């Protein structure tokens, strides 16, 4: 799912215009240049029917980092615009729906400078083809 989500985000013109290819899972590399996006899975579970697992609901946290609040908000809004209600097939994964669960502004400090951070949780229902 991570590979499919990465491909989807980086294929979107609005997201790519704002972050280029600066999208990372887990954490950004030390010294990463703003503006960037960090994703991490923070929960999820499969749904079952009598023949086994069918869909997985995966909660993914999206953290937009930027030097200004408005830039962080623009990144976050581009991601939300793309994923809220998204349905489609990408990289062998069928995404049945993206559902925004939570949006929040969070402070952050890096090694060198303070950045603005906007965080959102999106629940993504998906299955393998």
C-alpha cells in the first residue's frame, strides 16, 4: 500500500508542484530541505468474510512540513483534496476510499530551524488485486 500511495501522491500535479519528490515514509532524512511530506501508518486492521480477509482499513498520518504556516497548509490541502473520497487502482492496489479523520496543526523543531507542521489522518480502505 505504501508504494501505491507514494506513486499516487507523486503523480498528482498539485502535490508534486508543492513538494517535488520530497515525500518520505517514517521520517525525513536529516537536513531535508523544506517543503516536504512525511507519512506513517498509525493503525489499521483487515475486514474478514467467510473466505478470509477482504479489505484493510489503514490509518495513515500525513505531516506537511514547511517554513511558513500557509505553505504547510497548502501541502496538507493538496493531499486532502486528492485522497478524500479517492477510489482507483494504482500499483496493484485497489483503493476503495479515502476518509479524512483528523486535521491538526502541530509545532515542530528540527536540528537547525523551526518549521510549521500540519498533520492529517486519513483512513484508506484498500485491497490487493
